[in-house]
C-alpha cells in the first residue's frame, strides 16, 4: 500500500484536488484576512491544514480504489 501513495497518478490527482478544494475552503474561511494580507500564524497554519486535508482524502480514496481493483493476470502470450 505504501508504494501506491507515491504513484504519479495518485499524487497528481491529490495535488489537483487539494488546490481546488483547499483554495475554495481557504477563501470561504479566511477570505477577508487573505484579501487584506493580514494573516496571523494561526490562520496560516489553518490554511495549510485546509490544503493538507483534501490531499490526504484524495490520496486515501485513490489508494483504496487501487487496492480494491481485481488483480489482472499479465499477458503471457509470446
């Protein structure tokens, strides 16, 4: 399972999801402070977590899907 965490499609999908969902949530939760460029350390940490959570959820769901796929035998025809 651990090696699937770093598969290129898993990582790229998770990054895309995190960027979209994280940005929307950061704007909803911290919009005025972001626009005013007045962020506390706590808000910066919260925004970082806002991006990490969707990354983790996307990674988990992708790996779970890969793990649940039936194993296909390799084509052994010469």
